[in-house]
C-alpha cells in the first residue's frame, strides 16, 4: 500500500555551472555573493523562468533593500531560518 504520490519520476533538470554562467550578464554577480562557484540553489531557480526571477527579486529585497536590520543581521536571520528548516543550501 502506498501513501501519497509516486515521486520516483519527480525531478528537475538544472543547468550546469558552465550553462548558468553562459546565461548570466558579464561582470554582474548573480546573487550579490562571490563564493568562487555558483550554488545549486541559484542554478535551480534559473531552471524556471517565472518562479526564479520572482524569488530572486524577493531575495534582493529582503537581503539588500531598505530596512531596520543591517546586512550582518539579515545574514544571521537567514542562517538561523535555514538551520531551523534543515536546509542544506
């Protein structure tokens, strides 16, 4: 007896780092961070032409927009929220 949908065929094809770099404008950091590599989360978001840009705009607003929290405080809140959700990104 199965519970819930069969997810054995559920997957999303994400672009490789080289493919994603080819999509990006020259000289513009994709996320505002320079890790020396492109994280999988950014590559995943680029795979969906509607959700990716909307999420990116939200991310930029939360992390870089005007507000009462400084950049270090925003990073701390993001890190704590990620850990609380067992997020590996």
